[in-house]
C-alpha cells in the first residue's frame, strides 16, 4: 500500500454489487477491503482503520445500522465517514440512518457514478490533501495537486515524507498526532519504520518550514506527540 493511497472498507453481502463497487473504487485509485457481514467489518476495522466506509444497511447478523452506531461511538473511528446503502427509501429510514451517524445515505438502486462522486465529496471533507485540495494555515499554503508548499509566499523545499507529514497536520490543525498515528498515516501500516524515524522527519520539516524565517508552527506535546498550531 502506498502511504498516500486511501483505504475504503466496502461492506456489502451481495457478491455482484460488492464486486462492481470494488472494481469502481479501485479504478478511482482506492485500496479496497471487502466484508460480507457486520462482524467481518468490525474485525477489519480493528486491524486497520479505513479512510471511508461504504456500508449496506441489510447485512446478515449484525445490521449495518448497528455497525454504524458502534463505530461512531469509538474514538478511533467516530470521524471516519460512512456512506450507508439501503433499499429503504422512506424519509423515516433516511433520518434514522443519518441520526445513527451515517454521513451520507444512498438509496438502492443507485448510480455507481453518483456514488463515486459522493465518496470523493466525503473524502474532500475529511482528507482534503489526499484528493488534491489546497490547504492553508496562517502563512503556509500547501497545494496537494502540484505538490508545492509556500510560506509567506516563499517556496519551500520538502521531501515526499515531509510533504505527507505537513499534509496530515494541515488537514486537522491543532490535533495532536501520536508517533504511531503518524506512522500509520504517513508511512502506511505495511511498512515497518521505527517511531524514532518520525522525530527525524519532524526535525527536517521544522527546518524546512523555517527556511525563510518565522516561528516554528509545530508543537511538541510531551508524552503525546506533535501538532500544528
């Protein structure tokens, strides 16, 4: 898995629907994990927290609505966007799905093209840098599409790892990221990197951000990790 490749968990018990959706998601560049049941979905989430979940309401065993409720009560997954799929088209069902925590609700049968657009919309909200959006914090501007960073209108030279670190910080200014969380987000779970490597790259990022002067915008939180601002 590439460190900047977004992971989508697809939970759908109908094989044909599952494969069509997986094919289209992979064509969009996503890494797709598949689950047929709610229990299987929970196991996969425990292994790796996805960037987005496409979740069918009607599943064997634990229902999609119950999976949604559980994930939205967990600290590790409450901010993961969930798009719920359902044949239930009544307004009361839509309201129930959204009130349970679903970020979007798509009624079957649906347009795959529209669903892909909804996936991108949710990811622009939660992972803007990963889908090519431009981010800003104080006098720092990061253009994810062109991979360019400026501070006070002066260009900065960042290596690819430092760029991904800064992208992560700028997506959620003020959030404290632990070294382990940064390893997962920036390097990817499939690559073994010592947590001390994070400190080395944070040091490089700090140096790059202050190339043309200015205060260090990164904050070290003792015993917790790092934050921007």
